[in-house]
C-alpha cells in the first residue's frame, strides 16, 4: 500500500540571495515557463523556526551554506500572504487557500559557487537587483528584490 504524502504546510520562506554589490541570484524553475525566482520553500513541520527553513531551503536549492564564512542571513521581519494557485491546492489540507511567506536576505561573497537541485531548477543567473526584480515571475519575489537596498 502506498503511503499518503503529508499535506504541505502553508508557511514558507522567500530568500533573496545577493552579493555585497546587490547582484541577486535568480533560478529558472524546472517545471517550465519563464519562471525565474529567488529561493522559496515551505516549512517541514509547523514548529520549524523560520531561520531553519530558510537555511534548509537555501542548501537544498543552491548548495550554499548560510553559516559559511562571509555569509550573512537576515530575517527582514516581513511577511506576505497570498492565494495558493488553484493547480497547487491539492498539496495542502482541504480548505487551505492562503500561504504565509517570511522574507529573508542572504548576503554571500561574490563568486560563491551555486549547485542547483536539478529537480527544482535548470539554470541560474546573477543580476543587478533591479534587473532581477524585472525577471521574477512572482510579484512577491520582485518586490523583495526591489526592497533589497533598504535591508543592506
């Protein structure tokens, strides 16, 4: 008998990875389209601390260790609440239609190597923060990129 996957938790992180020069790391989603984005991902369990979620998602999606020398992870203390797209609602418990997303920044040294998770992303690019905002398909990702200069 196949085990049922647990429902996704409707709490996630958005992490803007950037250099001191405010170049932002964007990744192209593997599921097609023009979907370029920052690191995003849901909590593994309801009581997982936001910082733990952010560190795990950054490591899974980029191979970057947020605690490595020269890296600085910062909680921007901002949250977005948005509608979960109808095509993804089956991943959540019945009746769950909104997700709460906590925003973080991660400053990394220029030249930090990136190792993508191929099941999630197929390409990456470092772009100046304004260009990164223009490339993002998600409004919350674009807004976070535009807020970057206020948080460094």
